[in-house]
């Protein structure tokens, strides 16, 4: 069994730039500032910005096709534009999911070669590595929360006092806290990942995206098939270790927000999710 993004059309396949000459690879480009990159304007589905693409983009190499596609980002994150790779260092790469399942959908890729080919259940048995991943996830969650505030803050009722304080002249020394945007972020893994390289999803809770097209897409983020990173390490008898047996992906559609059961009516669910999205962003 595979998870929701296992379809060939929905795998996170990178659009690779032309190979960098050997003499260019000797000096590593300066690392990007994660906060400023993530806060920059993007289109609603976080697609690759056309102006940032190379004029003659090469096809992704065969060794990085479909299930191995994330390996290209791990191997040479510096060769991708900031509209794709949010930030990277020696240990992690953070990027926009090419086929987002929410209005904001990021991936965190560990670069440790002893871990990045492992299933998360196995990789996270290493407590030291797990703690390192959790620290990085927290960092990325903070950035994602800031991006949600940038995108939706002016529409949110809970942000009104903060927005008014920011517009005041002079502004107060301490701003009201406003909406807790980090509470609107999910972070975790799929019990049966579609991609071979270890990756952690960090995404907004809204499930609002044109790339969310069928049952597996929705249920992979709306049932225990999606396991919060803070639930690790899992107990040996945790039922989520057996997603096929538990039938998570075959369950009825249940709205993430109001819990209404839509049975197997995907079109109706999608209309409902659009309504929930409009209400959610204005809380």
C-alpha cells in the first residue's frame, strides 16, 4: 500500500537546474536566511516562480525520478531557487512541497546519509537523531506560522488588535500577541511514505489546495495515517505501525474542522473544505 502522494503525477519530483560545473561546486553558496525567504510573496500553490527557473532547465536525472525525487534536493539544494528551497544547511533542507495539500505545505529533509533512506519508524528509533529532527521541525513551524500571519493576518479577527497596534503612530513597545498561528500547523510523517527519502511534512491545517484530488490525498493527512512528529518514538504495539491493517486511507471523509462525515462523497467534501477555509482564515 502507498500513501496519498504515491501517484506518479503527484510525487514530489524536482525540476532540476542544469548541472553545476565542477569548479563552481568547490565554493558552497552562502546559506539563505530562512525567515526572509519564507516571508517573501509567493503564489497560492507555492509553485516554482517562473522568473527563478533556468532558461534551459534540464530534465531531472533518472536516478531521481518519482520515489527518489527528493534525493536531488538533498544532494544539491543550492541549485534550486528560493521559491523552491526555503533554506538548507549541512543537516537539513526545507522546501515547498511541489504538490501541496494545504495552502502552505513544506517538507523538511534530513541530509544524514545514514538516515535519509530509512523508514521514519526505524530512523526515529535513534533518540539523538529524533531530538535533532524535532528541534528543526520546531524552527520550521515557527517560520510557517509567520508565513500564515503574513498571508491571513489582515483577515483574521484574532489579529485585529495586533494589526491596529502595528498601524499606530507611534506603535506600542509591545504588540498584542494576536492569533496563535503555530496552532494552525501540522507536522509529522506518513505511516507509509510515498517517497524513498525521509521527509517530514509541515503544513497548515486547512487542506485547501487544487492538488488535493482524491481520498488518499485527504485521508493521508486527516486520519492516524499522519503521525505527529511529537508522538515519536512510537511504542512497539502502536497500531499506527500497521496503516494497511487499520484501513486509514479507506475511511469515510470526515471534515478536519467540524467533523461532519461525508462518506465517500469527495466532490461534496471539496465544496465544504472551501467554505471551511474561508471561515478558518477569518477566525
